[in-house]
C-alpha cells in the first residue's frame, strides 16, 4: 500500500462508513491497512503551504492498538499573521467586492420558519486547511464565501422526528441494504453476506481489554454492523431515544440527511462552508475556540478520554452523545463544531481537492475518489465525534477531513443544515 494512503487508513476507523468494507470483509485484505507503515517523522518539517499533498504524513511509534498515531505539528505557518494576510491577498478585489457579507434585510415571508434555530455566518475570506496535519488538509488556502445561515446545533432526534412524523420518511438503515454507494463499473459482490443483509447500521462494540482485539481484524474488532440499529435505536433494537430527544440524531446516511434538508428548505453545508463557520473567524487555529484544547482545564468538546477503544473515562462528562449545545458556542454562535457527532457535508470526498478547488464558494469535486476504496462513493464528514481519541483519531481538529459512504450511517455520525440567501428566494 502506498504510504500516502496510510493516514487515511488510520483515520478511517473513526468514520461512519464501514458498510461496504464489511460486506466483503476479508482479514487478509485489510491487515495491511490496519497496520499501516510508519513513516519518517522528519517529513513533518515541511512548511510550504503549497506543499505536495503526496508527501508522507508523519507518524510516531504505534499506539496500544499497533497503529501509528498521526502526529499533528504543534506549530503552523498560519501562526504568522503575514502569511495569513498574504494568502488572503490572493483573493482578487473583484471577488471580494462581489461577496454577500451581511444578511439580506428583506427575507420574505417564510424566512422565520426556515431560519429557525439558525445563525447568520457573515461572508468573507477565510483560510481553509492546515499545514500541521495529514496531507488531505494541505495546502492551507484562502476561500471567499458568501454569507449563509447555519444550524446552531447538530440536528436533534426531536427535529428529525418532526420530519419523519410529517412525511413518513424511512431512513436507509431501516431498509434492507442495497449497496447504493458502489460506483458503476466496479465489481459488485455476488451477494451481501448474510449477517449484513438485513436492516441495520454500524455501532461500536464495548471492549473490556485490548486482548479482545483480533490483530487480523484490527478496528473491525470493535466496529460492528448491528441489525436493528437505526436513528430510533442507536445501539440496537433494545435501545431507545426516549431520553435523548435533545441529542444529535445518528445513523442517518448522507442520502437521508439530504432528504431531511430538502424538507426543511435547507441543504447540507459545503465542506468549505462548514470549516469557515467552524473557525468562527479565527484563522489557522486548531479548534473552533483557539489552539488550547482545554482552556483553563475546561473541556469544550465531547470526545474520548482514556485508552481507546477500551476505556472512555468520560472526563468531558459524556461517554456517548451529549445533548446538543452542552458545550460553549464558537464566535459565530455554533455549538459542537468539534466533537459530539461527525457531520455530513454536501461535498464528494477527494483527498487532493484543496489543490484544485476554486477560490470563491468552492462546491466540492464533481465526483468522489478515495484512493483506499476507489469504487465507493464517499462524502465528506467533519468535526470528529465522541469516539475520537488523541491516541487514535484527531478528527476533532477544525481542519480534519473525513469521509463516509453516502448510503451508510453510524452511531456517531449526524449533520446540520444551512440556508443561503439564494435558497431563501426560491420555493422550498
Ligand atoms: Ca466524551
Ligand atoms: Ca459535531
């Protein structure tokens, strides 16, 4: 396996989408991914914001699972205000003058309903990406975005129930699997393995000891396809959301999230909108509030503390999802842009998209390409989840990119919506 793919292999097990891999799981095929090659940490010294994205990601020695821990450099060129200013100067005056910065004054009659629970994200120029993390975050680059409204919180179970009650909508994890994420022209399995060929979704199995992890299965030792798991039953048929209506909805596939958004007259954010909003006007920082993960010793994100995947000590107060907005908002008024649940974006995933994305309102690539699984259609996920540990996955960094199969949900993946001024002028 090319070393370029190693960081993706390391991070992939934090992601929702394991579905197609599970359908055809063969230990011999995946052991290389799970073990990954440790690369030279000297590669971390690259500081060129236009650095070749095929450079190797620096890795330390292995963690307790035998997988390399992704090294995140403590310093970034973006700490230099002159570099940030120079990057922003790459955006032409003409582009800047054409941006929608402030919310329109005349919002129309339906705006109050459509914008409920949302906040205006002022348009402007922000720096997207980072030189401190995996290659798919590079190069850090300026984007010019029109302003938009965004959900203050992840979509909750109560909100999703409103949609289901109004429409009778049935999510994909509630239906028999159909492998919708397989690209045309790629080989299809003759049949879905019996254990996966029933409605269900992906959960994490409690592990009491690292000894329970099968070296051949690696991460598949704790990720499990659970028949009967869906948004109403997050851990399987015997679990409920009755006392979790203010928690983020989970086990919603990208395709389901899009249907919910349409119903609300909204959309999923582009990846650029998501990161721009998550930064809250702070360029080049690691988290939505700055560079200190726990300012004054205070946790501002629901992630995993302790030995992963055995012992989540729940130091932040939660060992699973937290009620939305439990943790403080960023400067734009957005909660849980780091941690709690991963959030779907509208974009297809391509690891090198930042090398070719347009400077104004980047819409995402025209098609998906994940070099690790080129035959699977994947969409971007952002923000990390309660399953992210600094020993294994650092997806809670504001620049961290993730991907998931668009037809697959998981118990740590949700979403939030946006509305643009243009959308507000059009019928729902
Ligand atoms: Ca937690
Ligand atoms: Ca989140």
